């Protein structure tokens, strides 16, 4: 007796189901495990930091273990900027521009990794800047022209801040990583502004106290197993400043200002190195 069409279709479906089940049970030999593990100290931890998968699809993004829990890091970050002009002329309006200025900052830090790829720390800050305008002449027309000479400005400040860093490892090799830093700090300093007014020298001194909240992304590179190099960029911040000013010893009052920065700051690019233990 020949099998019917229904019997043949049923047998084909059964064979296809069995083949699909057998294929699903096979494990490719070249597939890398998603739960890579590494020994840190005396513990075995996962190299891939578990994260919540917000959404319906797994995009395959991984946060690798970059710096393990329990490490300390001592570092030094510095920044420097300089501008120098000598007898510069811009078109026919600005002449005899002679300006020199520089600013730098030193920031020693100490931090502790309370979780894998996450740390909190303390930063001390010293900032100093100097600028001098030897001469400047501006000539718009016969009725509007003036010149400035012998102007100088100097400032310095000391500060302390508490920061939090969240790292993202870019590969299992633990060489390259990126981070985002949140910094809450306070500083105090003074500045001095000297110039010629009505052929008489004037000396204005300002005492400044400020508080700030800054957000800075950056790049972290391990050049050796226990030494790293980093660069951070100041891109956003909130600040509040109180100033008290005197001119030639006379009190000119005080003021309080606040604001926000939503721009890339060339004078807030910091390069640093750290030792981990």
C-alpha cells in the first residue's frame, strides 16, 4: 500500500523539527564565551561587567573590566596654556600689539576603586596665571583712536574637590579605556590688576571664593601594568563665585556671580599620570 500525501507531509515535518533541534544543541567550536573570567588578587571575577539591557535588543556592547575593585591610584594632572605676541598689526585698526600671557595648574589626586571600574577620590588644585599688555594702539578714524600701555594681570588660587569616575574598558586587554568624571570642588584665591589711568598707576586687588560642579570625559591608557596616562577635557560645568575688590587700598564692595559653561574649554585640557597599587 502506497503512503498517502498526508502521511508524507507529516513525516517531512517531523524530520525538519528533529534537524532543527539537533542544530540548536550544537555549539560552534570557534565561538567565544560571553562570560570571560580572570583572577584578581585571590578572587575570580567576570571580565565583562554585567549591565542592565534597557530595550528589547542586545546590541552586543560590552563593558570590560578595566580597573578592579580594591585598587588605589595616586596621580598628578597638569595643564598649561600660553599666548605671546610681539609688535603685531591687524589690518589698519590694531597696531603695536605686544601681549604675553600664560596659565598653568597642578592637580595631585588620590582615589580608591570601591567597585570594578568605579572610583572616588580627592583632588588638590593650584592654579596660577600671568598676563601683561606692553602696548596696544587702535585707530578707527580721526575722531576715535586710543592707546594702552603697561597693563598687567596676575592671579593664583588653591582648591580642593571630591570626584567620581566611571570607567569603560574597550577590550579584554585592559590597556585602553574611557571615563566620565563628576567633580565637586571649592577654591579660594586672589588676583591683581595694574594699569595706567590719567597718567597715574592704579592697583586693583580681588579676593575670590568659588564653588563649582564639573563634568569631564577622558581617555585612560595603561603604559605599564601599574602606571597609566590620562587626558581629560572640560566640556560642561556650573560655578558660583564671590568677589571682594579694593583699588589703591580703598574698598570697592563685593559681588556674587554664577553661571554655566556649555562649551569645549581649551584651557581645561589636562594631561596626567597615575600609579596604581
